[in-house]
């Protein structure tokens, strides 16, 4: 093969590689853009959803009322006859346990919700940072001079 043929083959393969890489980067961009859009829409929907806010507010109010009632009942039982205190001590402990379980369930669900929103956002942030660093190596900014 002569030199001209080798140069043409080299340029052809280089062109195919550049086009392939450009298409891969473009498809990755489109994929990340659609995922980011969906996550943003979901977070906005959760933030502005009336039923979700009402539900969380109702749970918080119910939890506060349950704690107040339990404390009031415990105080009244201490002030009452010791025989009544022994009789209802098990019932109060049972109610206290139920309230504590409800409180723990609300906390666990809130943590799961936070994690469900936070983990994808952290992954997207990491990928975006990697892409930014990679592009920063390829195209240095004017500040790098």
C-alpha cells in the first residue's frame, strides 16, 4: 500500500471514531437531560402535592396529641390512688409502646423518602461532576491559562 492509501484509511477510521464518540456523548446528554427532567418534576410534585403535605401535617398533629394525652394521663395516674395506678400501668405502657411504634414508623418512612430522593440526586451530581471534569480537561477555560 502506498502512503496516500494509508493516510486515507487513517483519516477514515479517525472520522468514524470521532463521529461515534460524538454520537455517544450526544445520547448520554439526552439520557441525562431526560432523567434530570423527570427527577425535577417528581421533586416539584412531591413538594407541592397537597395530599402529601396534609398527610404529613395530620401525622405530626396526631403524634403531638398522642404525646400530650399520654403525659397528661400519666400525671393524673400519679396523682390518683396507687391501686388505680397499678391497675392501669400496663394499659398506659401498652399505649406508650403503640405511640412509640407509630412515631418510629413515621420517622422511618420520612428517612426512606429522603433517601429515595437524595440517592438519585447524589448520583446525578457525581456523574455531572465527572462529565464537567472530563470536559474541563478537553476544553480548558480562559482562567486556566
